[in-house]
């Protein structure tokens, strides 16, 4: 299923990734699931609360997720997935990503260097957790 | 029977339901019965050796069961368990030394 993200939200993700560098950033993708496409309407920043090694790890706490869900529901929207950055690493899910992923959610990964975001790709965990299917990102 | 609130990513395995009722006297028993009744959930809730995955957080009302009695936390007919995700991940970068 393609993921549609408008230019403004792409810019917001890129800005967050650059600001957080060299640490990983993370946030929520909020919008509408039409059944044929996920349409991102807004992105909400989250705090990376991983205890250490935030250059290579991120964590969004469950109560933050709960708040995102409630906020999205109040606006008649869905929590479609999450974005995070990979400082100086490709925009591809790692084994660590796979071990911690949830089905259904789109995982947008931004590969960010010291001066720019080099790549942004979206991934969906397979049902059997064996890997990911890449989702096309539409502008 | 206690209620279990199902997070968005798992509703595809519960026929779209955001809340289900499942028998159980403890949190562990209730979740185990949930996975039996909706087998598609099992791989996403439990590791291969039967432990709850670390990013699967279970709350009894507003309390994380880790701070109660864990899987042995008692649940009554009126209680509600909620499965709430943590979202975690990271790159394949080597550990900083």
C-alpha cells in the first residue's frame, strides 16, 4: 500500500532528522487509511527516550504512543506509523528495527548525514516478522 | 470476562475489534488465551521462547503490570487490560566505544 506524504510533512521529517543529528530522531505519522493508501496529514515529533546510544537507538515510550493515539482519534485520524532517522546509515531497516517492529505501521526511515538528509524510504513489517516490504512514498 | 484493548497494529488479527473479552484470572493467562483465540497475534506478542516481547506493554487499568505482579497480576471480570506499544529501533551502526 503506498504512503502519501506531502512536501510539508517530508520537510518536517527532514528538519527533525537534521536537528537531532548525530542522534536518532523519531515521531508519529498521522492521517487517514483509505484501505488502498495511507495518507499522512500530519507528523508529530516524539522525544527519543532511549537511555543511551541515541546515535544508533531510539525509543518512544508507551504513554507517548497512547497520547498520540488519543490525539489522533480526537481528530478522526489514524496513527499510520512512525518515522525515525539513521545518522550516517542507509534508510533501510536494521535487524534491531525488525526485532522491535509492529505490523501495520509504516516505518519511514531517513538517512541523515552531518549536512543533509540523503534518502527517505518507508517499510512495512511482514506478517511473519521475517523482514519488510518496502512501501512506495508518494508526494 | 476481563476486557483487553487491542492497539491499532494488532486489530487486523482480531477481525478489526479494538476491544475483546477473554477469559483469565491473571494477566498472563488472559493474554495467553487471547493469543489462542486470535492466533495471528501470537508472533507479535511473544518471542519464540514464549516470553512477552519487550516492546509489548500491558496495563491493568492505568498501571503497567511490570510494576504490579507481572504475568501473575490478578484480573477480575471488571478489569481492563490494555496492550500499548513502545516504538523502538535503530540503525545497524556499531556500538560506540
